């Protein structure tokens, strides 16, 4: 047992106090990324429908913003980070839906980021839209949505059993830094004092000057150094002989069913094509798509997925019989550009599909825009019949809401587009 | 007691590690030019040798030039983009100031942090340093201005459109620390100082030009282009996989002014 000597006790206390004072600095508040996931109770299920008829919307819901949610115990969600190599597979990527396995591949040429940083860095230079971060969005029994944070994009639907489920989209990152400044104007007296402080350092030059006068041989050292860098400049001309010619042609326009940035199989047909995975990941920064490499193959046949895992030598076949009644909505979000300056426009496309095996109804898509995105009036479009609502959120932007009229059969889906101006 | 002291010290160190690394703990805005940027270079990030594009804008009619080799570059009207080293101090010369014929102002710019744009978008996203007519009036009337430009936190950004002709600023009191105020609002990236300094009797010496550090000239890009015309959305029935998605023909696609409203 260590017992401090009575005469040394004040010294220990002084050292401990100084250590605490020197190590404690400002900025003690934790970053906003650590505030996560307030648990809200599930809304009571709707009245069960024994006939399995498509659910019908009952009440026009209301969005309750996250700031209006009453205080409740919080839990911290720790998500793994992106891998360091291009072949690293990440589960629960911070950019994606945490319920969907993510296969984000990290570009080895991407800009430098400090260790321990997840996702895009630095965060203050990017705009984010999509996903369901911090508080988990849930739908109450009165059809109001709680836990909808800024930047969230979610969709909710009703199953034939009367359950209301919420699905988050992927997260879209747009490079769009914005600047401001802090100014201070002082009188001339303050400025002169400032210049005098600079002049106090000048006596150091006088000391250095005396030293150089004594060491006169240093002048001779500098002379040959200047001669080393003199080189003739005739070699470079011969290298220009092998210059080739390239004829780069770029399309000047596009005429078709979809916009150029929407030319993906997942947007056109609602099904992922592995050959487009790289381009899709560039637009969505997510990995909802499945992967297919030389080692593992996943085949889907009708209602029963067949997973065939084989190596170079022995092969094993696993067959899973999935129980019927698996409603699921998938929401994919892409942006027309990856970077934008203030004043420019960005178009967003939401592709939603019923990827389950039973009909779903009361499909509702909600997008809570970040404060720096300004919705362009009358720019919302939807390929299905529905109602469109907007509501001002806590960031003086808008919460956009689409309520699809007709139930979605398995395999059906739709497209929503809207336009925003970067503030 | 010793164990309690160790636990307290460990807790304090843990709190320090959790702090954001961008805050300037030991610097203040009234330090001599170059000291804050030099301190940034010691933080271990890739700042050394990086030419950060800086967009310099002056009021229409004025011209700006950057110190280069004991002189100034040819003046450019209204705006220019220069790639500046982090930690160095660049002396500018602004001539042709409206309402002040024959006067010249010699502000300085110190880049203390960099941006990380996509590789092909370096010049499209420079650090903007905009001089207003009011600031020139203040400088020529004997005032000294210090302005810290910072990257705004997008989650706490003001929900108002950005005016490309005038950079938004917050005024602090003369006794306040302008760098700490910028730390609270975002991530400081550059410091502009102006007023009360003209070349002395020795002319453009190294002390006045801060050694005239090297810089890279970039072509200035215009402001945000006008919005492109928004064409109609044509979602047609797909002929290959019509069983996967039933989209309505063009005429039946509802717009915001129709049934989808």
C-alpha cells in the first residue's frame, strides 16, 4: 500500500491540480455524431385484418420533428468504420441503412483522413441527405412520425397484418462547403502596438549578423552550390516526339426516358446490376447492392433464394426456405451531382420498391431536408398517384412527404424526383 | 490519494482526446501574421507544401495583385485565384479603389488550413476572401481590420441563401478574440488583415512582403452558372422488364400542379 508522506502530500495535490488544469481545455462538449438513437416505443399495431386485404390509409399523418420529441434515455450506437483496403467488407456502414449489409469499397486514392474517422472527411465540407441518423424514425398509432432528424429520408408502409414499418434510404453526400467570416475593427493605436511587437524580434537578426561577419569562409561555401543547379535544357525536346493524339468526344445532350444521372438498372427496373455497382456507389455512397466475385455466388430463383458458396476445390450448397409473409420496402436515393457551389441546383431521385413477397399499402416517403438545401417549388414529381405535402422543419427548410395512393404489389415500385437549391 | 490523482489526470486526458482537433487552443487572433499558420503545420496533417486555392475579390473597378519576388504581380481586375501555401503570409496590393483615387491598400492573407475537395475540383472550390467597399473605407480612414474566414458547420448553417457578391461576416468587439469566435462558429481556414501599413522608405523589402512566398496562379472561374432548364420527366413503360415496374406513360405522369400536389 502506498502512503504519501505528510510533507509530500501538498506537493502531490499541487501536481495533480496542475495536471488537471493544463489538460482541461475548451470544447468539452461532445460532437453531434455521438448523440444517437433515442428509443421510442413501437406504435400499437393497427387493427389486424384477417382477410389480408391491402391496408387503407385512415388519417393524414403529421410529422413530429426530432427536436419536439420528449426526452428519453439514449443509447450510443457504435458502428464499424470503412476498411483500409478496396476489398474490405464493412457491415453497417455509417452512410447506409444500418439494417442492410453494406459493401462499400474504399478507394485507395481518396483524400487523406485522420485515423479513427468514419465516412467522409472533413464533415463540414459536405452536405448530407438521406438515411436515418441519430433518433430512429418511428410511426405512432395516429400516423405521426417521430424521431425524424435533419437530413433523414425514410419511407414507411403498412403490412397486411396491420403492422407499420419504417425503412431508411441510403445517405447521399454532396461536396458543398460554405464560408463565412468573423471581423474585428480596431483603431490605429492597436495596430501600431501590433507592429512594434513584431519589431521586438529584430535584435535576433543583429546577433546573427555578427556571427556571419566572423565566419567569412561561409561565403565560399555558397559559391559552388549555385553552380550545381545550372543544367542545359536541350534534352526535353527529344521526348516530345512520342506525343500521341487523343480524340475525346463527349455527349452534348441526352434524350430518353430517364435523366442522365439516373441511368442505372436499379432506377430503371428496380434491380441491381453488379456491373453498375461502382457507379452506383459513387452516386449513393451506399452499398445496398449485392456483390458477386469469383469466390461467392448468390442466386435468386423465384421466391426461394439459393445461395451457392463454392471455393476452388470442394463445393457446398445451402438452400433456405423462406417463410411467406415478408413485407419489405427498399428506398434508394441518388443525387444528380457530387459537388455543388452555393446557388447551384441539385436534383434528387428516390426509387422505392416493394422487394418483399406480399402487398404493402399506405406507402409514405419522407425527406427532411438539411438547412442548406432549399426546395424548388413545384419541382416534385412522382411516377405513381399520390399526395404531396411539405412542412417547415427546425432548420427553416422543408420536410417533404409523398403519400402513395395505391398499394404496392410485390415487385412494384416508383420514382420520385425533386429539385433543391444549395444555399 | 495518489490513485485518485492518477484517475483524475487520466479522465482529463480522455476528455482532451475527445475534443475536435481543429480548435486553436493556444493561438489568438492578434498574433503576428504567420504564427497561427506555422502552428497549424505542426499538427501532423497534410498541410506542408499544399497550395490552397484562394479566391480574392475586390469591388468592381479595383484591381488586386500578389507580392512576388520583391514586387507585385500584374494587377487583375475584380477577382483572381491564387494557390497559397499554408502558414505563409501573402502581401496584396489593391489599386483603383472606388471613391479613393490614387490610394493603395496593402492587405495580407494567411492561410491556416486547407480544404479537401475532389481531385478535379480544386479550383472550383477555393477559399473566398472578399473585400468590400466598406472595409476599404475603414482601412483608408485609419482603422485596422482582422477577418477570419471559416468553413461553416452544415448542421448549424444559417438557412438563408448565400450572396456571392458579399461574404457574410459577424462583427466582434475590439477586445474580443476573433480567432476564438471563428472557432465557435466553424473551422477557420484563412485570416485577412488590412489597414495602416504601407511600404517604408526602404521600399518593398522582405519584411514588408513577408519574404514574398511562392504562389500558383489559377484561372478565375465565374460564379454559379444560371440554372439549367428543367425538362419534362418521361417515364415510360419498359419493354424489357415490364413485369417488374409499372410506370405510367408520359401523359399520365402527375406533376406537382396536378393530382400529385
